[in-house]
C-alpha cells in the first residue's frame, strides 16, 4: 500500500516540469511553516503575553491575601482571648431559658457532655446555634434518637469549646 502510494507520488512528481515542482515545493513549505506557526508558536507567544499582562494583578492579589491572612490571624488571636471558659452554670442557664431539662450534664475543661431524654428537635437546634455563637461550642459527637411524639428527640451530646486560634 505504501509502496503503491510512493510510486503514484513519484509518477505525479516526474510528470511536472521544474517550474511546477518549485512552486509546489514552495507552497508545501509555506503550508508546513504556517501550520507550525499556528499550532506551536502563536499559542506560546499569545500565552506569554497574557501572563505578562496578568502578573501585576496576580502580585496585587497575593499581597492582599497576605494582608488578609495577617488580619485573620490577629482577629483569631483576639477572639480566643475574649471567649471565657464554659461553665456548667452557663449551659444550665441557657437550657433553662429554652425550657429544656437535662438529665445529665458534665463540664470539664472545654468539653461539655449532655444528655436530654426529651426535647423538641427545633429547640435543640436553636440552642446549639446559640451556644456556638455565644460560647464557641461545636458538636464533637451527637446521638439523636427520634421519639414517638412528633418532633421530639432524645439526645446525647459531646460539645467542645473552640478557644485557641487554630
């Protein structure tokens, strides 16, 4: 197959006179060089130009991000200083305000362990949001069991107070 195509091409080429051969060679060279330029050089040159134009903007964004990072670290450090350690009284008072009675409540260091036999699920969620905002308590472990009454759950929670800047 390749041999036949080569023979056909050689026959076609031999039938052309010297002037036609030069013109066909020049056209083929022009096409090959155009393809090389369009597929290799032009994308590289235009990409380089785009990158050179974006570098000042990217440097500005890096500087802004560094400034924001420094500001965030300072704010986090100041916030951790403002949070008072959680106490049993704080937790009990906030539960009482919501009308929730805990069966077991233990507070040690930054850990709060709590068990409630029956509570409205929406009240529980609102209380958790309130405690997260007021005392920076996050849920470490939760076991929630639905009760037969609509919207009522039994819950066992372990909460941790986030006080450090990390």
